């Protein structure tokens, strides 16, 4: 486990998600076998019906832009070196909404509802994060 404060903390309930991003370049979500609903953030139970009969599935990587904010000031590493950047909530094609960052675009190009696709960025040998970019 990393001690860097700017990295996500990988816990047992979220390990399949982080391993999927790093090893396969996929965004994994959890599907409930009892009610067939999907959810993200990772939990060992369904937030809809409370069943613990859940499984990991690969999401498509397709999303739409739900909302966003352009960040012009942030003095915390590593963000200060990437200003300005776009913090966003995207809606996965499968339904869950996820907080992320948008890349490969300018704020002027952004439109609510625009199609996005997932990409990845390795931060360390162990941690790779999912990011989203406009479909070109």
C-alpha cells in the first residue's frame, strides 16, 4: 500500500475495481444478482435491495457528461501541475454516475450530455486511474 497522500486508497472491497483499471483497462462495476441493478462505488451489498449476492462486471467504458467544473486553482500535488483541469461527474452507459476528470479537451468544447469514453493513466506501478475524454 502506498503512503502517498495524493493516491487512492485501495481496500479489499475496491481491489477488483482498481485491478481492472490497471490490468485490463476496464471500469468494473458491481451487479446485483437478486435485482439485476448495477452500482458504483464498490460495496459488498446492493444499495437497492440490500442483497449481498453481487458480482463484478465490466462496464463498456462509454459515458455521457452529467456535470463539470473547470478548476483553475489547486495548490495540492499533483493537481497544481495540471491546472486548469476539468472535474466532472459522468453517467456510465450502464447507469451509475461517477466522479472523474476529463482529459483531451478544452472547457469550451464541453456540453452536458456529450458522449465520453474511458481512458486510463498510470500514476504508479500499482495505481492506474480511469479518466474520461470526448468521443472523437
